[in-house]
């Protein structure tokens, strides 16, 4: 994860995400795996990080709200069924 965080730090500071810059940041945390740095830099080429962050931040919250609504509906249905069972039980 430290490699991803380093890339995000570079993005946030407006610096280029390249092997040299990533290595400088990761060196401050300890051991550096240069192979991971190379893979990460290659993986991020052509990726719009802002869009990825935006879509990741919106999706889970929307799904959580949908699940909350579904649970509310299920609870209402359960309560209605229990009420009917008590009447005719």
C-alpha cells in the first residue's frame, strides 16, 4: 500500500508519477522494491486517477444507501406479516 500512497502523494502535489519520484518517497518509509515501483508506474500510465477516485468514492455510498432502503422495506414487510399473523394466529 505504501507504493499506492506514494503515488497519490505525488498526484496531490502535482508532481509526475515516475520511478524516480516514487523511489524518493518510498525510501523515506524503509525498504524499496524497485520492481513494484516499475510495475506501479506502468500500471498507472493512461489512468485518470481523479476519475478513479471519484467513481470509487461515489459507488460504495450509493450502494450502502440502497441497502438501507431495502432493509427498511423488508422490516416493514416483516412487521406487517407479524401483525397479520397475530390477528389470524
